[in-house]
C-alpha cells in the first residue's frame, strides 16, 4: 500500500510468541516497526497486518515444529518530529523519580544493546531448519 506524503510516522510494537514442539518454554519477541499511517487507528490496523504476516510454522534443525504466533500489539507511538538525524522519535515521562531509580535507568557504553557483545542464551532452538541446512551447504561449497 502506497501512502500519501502527509501521513504521519508511527512506531508499532508487535508481540510474537514462539513455541518449539517438546519444549515447555516459550520465547516472546516484541518487534518495533516503523510505519506510515493517516492516524493512530490506521497505524494500529497496519501494525496488526504486519504482525499477522509474521506468524509462521516450520521445522527446526532437530525436526521439531516451531510455531510463531502473533499475539497482538503492545503499543503504537506517533513520531512527533520529522525523521532526521538526531530527531526525537519517542519519549517517556515519569514523575517523582528517586535518585536511585534515576541512576538505575542509565547505562554505560558497553551495557547498551547496540554495543554489547552477543551473549547466547539458553532458549528453545527456533532456528529454521531449512535456512540452517542451506547456510551449511553454502559453507561447504566455499571450503
């Protein structure tokens, strides 16, 4: 869908639940999408469409069924400023914040997600078996 230039920009947070057959744990992803819409309700409808498209089923490398379910929208936030380097796209407001709480909100450079070293976690293997097999085949070809 092509939208008019006068439509606003929104951040939409979609919630996806991933389950792997045989594992009692779930994995929940909150994905943030940037989208254009004429108003908040339109943004919600578009975000719901994107979220529904993310639903999927496939087999992981161990042959277990992986199910990705779109659970819904957590938040829609209108971007008030134009999109530009340094533009403010989201803000939060808190009142009566203690010094301790305020300090707990702050992070050093090596603690922010974009800088932090990747640390594997112990979670269900929801990788797509076909994609892993294809990647391995490509690696074998290169060697």
